[in-house]
C-alpha cells in the first residue's frame, strides 16, 4: 500500500485506487483531524491508526498543534 501526503491530507492507494484517507485542515497553526476513511474491505487492519499516526507526525514536523473532531482520531489521540 502506498501512502501519499498532501498539504492537508494523507491517503492510501492500492491497486491504483484510493482506499483510505485522513484530512487535517489548518487554521492559525492548528490542524484539525476532521475525517478518516478506510474502505470496508480493509477495515480492522490498522490502516486508520497508521493514517492518524502519519498525520500527527506531519503536523508536528510542521510545528503545528493537533486537534481532532473526527471521533476515531479523538480516540486515537486519547490512547496515544
């Protein structure tokens, strides 16, 4: 699976198709993880966790602050 990082999202490609993504728009140095998605057939394999982990690392590298409105990301942040 290939992960691609853009300005405000990270997504995964498998077989030429986008199968997962996390989005994190920024405002005044605060990045809000507001959406995660994983294709039904890939759920339960840790892909959402990997996406959120990558997003948090990217945000921290940019010197931003992480917040979340996505329920999955909120739970992930509380546990990690």
